[in-house]
């Protein structure tokens, strides 16, 4: 048996918030190991988790978290989630709605008066559902400037452009800008910085001890998986880009083990009320994206499946949830390719075939 597999089996005994009694399904190790072959060995790797009825029925790391020193990926390795982070930003906003400090149909300019007049009609609901019409901040950045931008810099870039891509609420267009602004709104409404709010209201209450909204030079990511890109047949570290310090749209680092705690919280009232969870997972708008007939708040919705992917320089991730079957599949990878969504679907199907 591979050393990585032995480590993963041993680690199952120390996952405190998820019981292991009466796990209903035996993991099809050989089948998934075959699917994950490209990630195994002395290459940037991946971590895979399958949860059924709250139990980790498959949980394993493949390949390397740090190529330079040979550190292996484990279920405790923390990956940059990229746009999988958006569900946490949405949850933060919904918590403040529950507190009475925010309202979904409140104008964004109520909290961000720096926004130009063209943005006057944009609401928090439209920011959450990608229907605001905001321009993509990456298109407004100076390509010659190699400094990292932050959420506040996104606001400054948008404030200089008194125009939108379309009238708010009339179309869907995936918007990193909207989620960066949501992070600023959460911070201003809560009276603290966004990273601290996430720690205080989401990560600590759920026992997500090693999850962090990360900025280089500000905090440290424990058991960190670094991102890589294949260039001319060799893996080069490409862990940070000029947009990696923007927190609201993609700045969270987390592990499989912490994401298992997050997934569990989405089934009950321990974090969000039933009304907030219904808002998060209800279609807020139709989309034209493949496999995404609708978007909720921080989640793509495709019939029975709730999912989101995350892509940034050196990372590709995906989470799939089938709440009617209490089945979740998470794949985190620290490399620029391949896209793990098709792989996650194949893994999920192995259990869905059994659960029919």
C-alpha cells in the first residue's frame, strides 16, 4: 500500500467533528487511484474527499504539496480555494443579513459610496448573483504594474469607471468584482476586516482551525500546498499572481478536513439559518454557462447538484454536493491543469450508481 494511503487511513482517526461509525460504503480505492494517476508521484498533486451521510468514505492525498522539498499532499494540506471561496463570502453577507446589519436589496453604494453614479442601482443581491453589470477589475488593471491588488484596490479601480457592462439585474455575467466588493461591504457593516470576520463568525465556530483568508506577508498558511504550472515539460512554482491578495473573490486557503466541517454546516442551523441556506441554494438567476443553468449565492446550481469550481494561477479545485443523497465530492489540486470538474463528476458517479 502506498505511504500516502497509509497516512490518510491513520488520519481518519483524528477528524474530531465527523464520526466514522457505520460508514455505509466501502471506498473504491483502485478505481479512484486510477482516475488520479496523473496527480500521483513526484509532481504537484491533489487531495480528494468523498463524504456520504457526514462520513468520509474516501479521503486521500496524491503527489506533492511542495515540489522543491518533496512534501506530500495529505488531507490536511491547505490549498488556495480560488473561486470556491465565494461561498464563504456569500455566507458572511448572509450572516449579517440575519444580524439585521445588511439587507439583500440594499444598494451597494449604501456601504461603498466611492462607487460611481452608474452603480447606484446595484444591490447586494445582484452582487451575490453576478447580475450587477460591474466591469471585471482585472480588465482595468495596469499590466505593467506587478504589485498585488487588494479588495480596496478593486473598489478604487471600479470607482474610476462610471460605466457598467449592462443595467443591473438584466443579465448574468460572472463577476469577481462583485465578490471583492461584498468583502468590503461585510467589513464595513461588521466594523472589522473581512479576514477577521471570517475567522470569528465562520472558521472558528465550525472548527476550521487551519482555514485562512490569506495575504502574503500578513499571515501564514499552515501545511501549505504551493501552486505550480507546467512550462516546457517542467513544473514551475506559480503560487501568487497580482490578484492573489483579493480576498472576497478567491483568497481563502483550506484543507479537505476543514471543508468537511463546512459541508456539514450546510445541512443544519449551526451556522446559517434555514432561510439563509434556502437563499444560498435557490436559483437567483439563469446563466448561459455550461452545466450551470442557475446561480444562487456563491453556488452554481444544476438540478440536484450544487457545485463550484475555483481556478487561479497554480490551483484548480471543485466541490460537488448532492444534498438529496447526502453526498459531497471535493477535489483540490495545486497545479494549473487539468481541470478537476470532469474528474469529480466521475468520482461522484461511482457512489451515485450505488445510491440509486
